[in-house]
């Protein structure tokens, strides 16, 4: 690793001390920093799926600094998110991202009984999206009743957490059924994964794939590869099922083979050669997932690949200026749809970069782990 991880983390904490108070003045959670200000999510206010990453990043910084201002702002974010339980019809399978990183982190780090209750509430909402034909429904539009997406692999951690917390195996059973479906119907022989698979909601049979946020049908949306790699690694950590580890390793090999020489990450690994579209969120999330694989297997090649990614991000796409909102630059929400941001700062890029840095410094808070799996 070329960069000094602890010194970068100190700079990030200094920056957060200066910029978090600016977020506290807004009624909406930050989605993107544009220098002087924080911008809200482009759709659905605080119900937008990214809301948990702001409190999550602050909890991560709290674990290394003990700074009460970070805790207070994370709790403010959590209150905004739990208010969204009332807007039930706007929530979707991404309640895992939203509530595990807010209420779940709070409960893990402070023991708050209310946060535990709220996190179990979120787990029950995710359970309610399970179609016993074999998958967790992703989104709410009536025409997408049979859609499942690779991103959901990350949300399964909320279900594993709930089973460990309550002793009720139903949550983990559902997570395993969904992971098995993903293994069967998303993972390709070359180690890449599809973004969206549509199932027959009555029989569970695979109907077709959809292109989603990547370049094209059959391509390899880089963030989707990161979700799959990290999600299967966590499914293995939470179950010990070796098939999930093998899937994570296959996706990791594909991901590693596509890391650019400069350590940055193309938006889609199969985009046209002349395309210059980057998505550094994929690089940050991929790095954190690779570090998880390193922890689970002891194989150094995963750590080396993660270090190449993190060095690339820090050298070229990291805004460490304490006066400016937003850390990671050149984040892209979707290859074709520019509405949620192209080559901008986006909050979950910041979260995964901080998480990867904490793993590299040996101080990971293990926010995706159930209590039982935390011993790993
Ligand atoms: N979960 C949606 C995304 O990765 O953009």
C-alpha cells in the first residue's frame, strides 16, 4: 500500500468535522457533496435507498475517533430514516442498506434497545418482500413484481443479523433461499453476474435478464460485480456455506482481472474501450469486499488487489480538502441514466472507501456481520 492509511483516515475525520455540521442544517440526508454544500437524493427524499450510508460513515468515523459530534449526527440521520417507516410504500429491498448501517450500527456500538427494535422492524419489512417462489422482490412497481437484483445480496446481512439476534431461523432461511436463487440464476460461467433477473412470480422460473444500470444486457456492471462479490462473501461469513465462498471468489477473480492500471474502475467492465465512464463506488465497494475475502480466506492476492484499488482512489479521486463536502469523486449511479449523477461525489462511495480504509488499518467495525459471525 503506497498511501499511509492512518494518516488518510485522520484527514477524512478532520474533513468530516468541518462538513458534517453543514448536513445537520438540512432536513434531508446527504446524497452527494458538491464542494460547498450537501445535496439530497435525486428521488424519494429520505426513502431513497442510499440514506443509511451517511449515518453508517459517521459511525465508522466514531469508532476510530470517539467524536461525539459524529455520533450525534448519525443519530439525527437514523431518526430521519426511521420516520420513513411511515412511508412504507416507498421502501424496498434496500432496507438492508438503510437500516443495518444506521440502527444496526447504533445497536452494535451503543447497545441502544430502540435501535435494535427498529432494525428488527426493517428485517421484518425485508422478510415481507420474500416471494416463496424463491426470491426477494426488489422494487415496488406492479410491472416489476418478479424482479430480483444482484444488489440484494448485500441486504441479506440484515436477515442473518435478525436470526442471530432473535434466535428465529426464518430470517436466515429466507436469506439462504434468495442467495441460492442468485447463485443459480445470476452467476455466469466467467464469474461475472447479471444485474436484474425477472422471475415468474407464480412459479419462480427465470423469465429473462434485464440490462439495468450497466452498459447493456449481458455486460458486467462494475458496481453489480462488487455487490455480488461482497454479498456472497458476507453470505459465507454468516452461514459457513462454502458454495457462497466459491461464488465470491469467482466474482472476485473476474473483478480483479478488470482492475484498470490506474486503480480506478470503469462503470461497466464490458463497456466500449473508448468509453471514459468511471464508477469509483464500484472500486471502493469492491476493495472492501476483497478485504472481506482476505479476512475469510487468508489469501493475500485479495488484499493486494484491494490495496491497488484504494491507492488508485486516494491518488486520483479523493477530495481531502477539509472545507469541501464529499470525499470520493467520479462516482456514477448508472451507465445510461444520468439523473442520479455522473462523475460526481456520492455518499455510498465515501462509506465504502472509509470502510475499506478501516479494514486496511485493522479497525473494521464489522457492520455487515451478525453477532455470531463477528467472531470470525
Ligand atoms: N442499489 C442500486 C445501486 O447500486 O445503484
